[in-house]
C-alpha cells in the first residue's frame, strides 16, 4: 500500500484543490491519503466525495501551537470532522490568521509593497489565509522573485513583516483532537529547533510521531521510529506537499511511507472507537 498522510489543499495554504489532490493520488497509484490542512477540516469531506471509493481518505488536520516561543504542529487523525468544539476552536484560530495577514499587509505597504489585503484573500481561494498567500501576493506584484524569497526577506520570524498570531498550546491541541475522537500526532519533530521540545510533548501524552517527512534525514526517521517504538506510539508520515506552486514545491507521494502506517492508524481508530470516515 502506498500512502501520503500529510498533504495540504487550497482549503488552507496548498495550491491544489481537494479534488485535484485525489486525482493526482489516483494517478500516482496511492491507496490512502490524508489532507491535513492548517486549522481546517473541510477538505476531508470534499476529497472523500471525489474519491468515490477508489481511494481511502482519512480525516486529518494540522494545528499550529506554540511552546516556549517554538512553533509546534500537532496533527490530528481519525477525528469527527463535525465535532462542534473542534470546529469552533479551529474557526477562532483561522480568524486570528486573517487578522495577522491584514497586519502583515499593512507592514508590507509601509515597506513599499504595492499589495492589498483583497489580493491576499483572492489568492487564498476562499480558504484559510496564511503567510504563503501573502508571499504569493509579493511575487505577483513583483516585490520578490519567489515565495521562498518573500519568507526569507519579510515573513519569517524576526523579519520586518512577521506578525505573531494566536496559537493554542500543544496540550490544548492534543485535548482538542482527542475530545473529537482522534489521535494527536507530533508533526515533523525533526524541524523542532530544540529537541527538548519533542520530549516535553511526549510527556504531554501525544499519541504518535510523524517519523516520515520530506525534511527528515534517514537518521532522523530512524531516530523517531525508535522513539515511537520505545514509547508505544503510533507512527505517521507524508510529503507535507503544498502543491506545485507551494513555497517549496514538493510532490504528493514523494516520501516513501509504508502502508502499515495507515493500517495501524485505522486499527487504532477501531480499538479506540474513533470516528472513522475513510471515504472508501
């Protein structure tokens, strides 16, 4: 079984629609995917409908949190995407993204960038607004040559147009996923600048680790597989693809992830009475 359990769509900051992601996954011969949009779950139902039973689509979300000034992403899988508490909190987080983007546009205009917030909204396609949409607006107006340049010069932490935003704590995100019946997974632990953070999240009772990831070295993947085994945790993985026009283009299915990863996740859901909507 070929799987990719970490993909982003236009519902957040990806550049492919859920339907396009399904079409690409089928073309590549993938058997299971999960669209883990930032702070949004709407892509799951759209992808499941497009899959028409030809592809398993697992419920997923990626929640941005912060711990000691370090951004920590928590992935949720197999939760009830209609859970009212989950939807209300994710809506609050998305609203903070909009306020943040508006402030970034204001700062960029002070720096001479000829962009408007309406332009950023248009580039978001009606989905959750994020920094990649601001970056694309900067490219569109000719201020920079690429989205990566936009981040490097203006949008990263410490750069002149960076704006912090409201974030949950990892514990709050873990609890949010669990109360909706899902498994909480620490996303791309190799990207945590302080590995002590990983140990702290482990102590919070996380359900698993994303061992397979585009930015993980072979050594890091091995380390997190061993860590998961020691602690009896689930393992997940995926490309973290934001589509061909993402800040760093990564192809769907480009990270080899064993099919057993999806199988164990589904088995976990069955034994924990989770809300399984696998679209196939």
